[in-house]
C-alpha cells in the first residue's frame, strides 16, 4: 500500500502500473471534497490523451495499480 496524504494530491503525478490504451502517466487535475472538507475523489488526466477519469482518492494507495510519480 502506497502512502498518500490527501492534502498533497492536487497536481500530483501518478503512473498506472497496468496501462490501457497507451495511457500510463496521469496528473491529478482536481480534488473533490465533501461538505466537511474531507477529500473524497480525484480527477486524473492522462498526459498523452487528456482523457479524464474520476476515482476515489484511496484507490491511489493500491500499490499494485498506481505508483506515485512518473516512471
């Protein structure tokens, strides 16, 4: 499990360990919070295609799927 602090997600870089369609490198372009200010989801943008996907921020902690930074 990768250590991720929710307050440091904005503009962070991530590498998909099982890339699909050539999309390997991603950037967090938006952080979604609940009404109490807790981070819930992130919006990732693929660097190559600019495709965006929203997912719960805790999924980035899965070391088998995501790695911090760009390899």
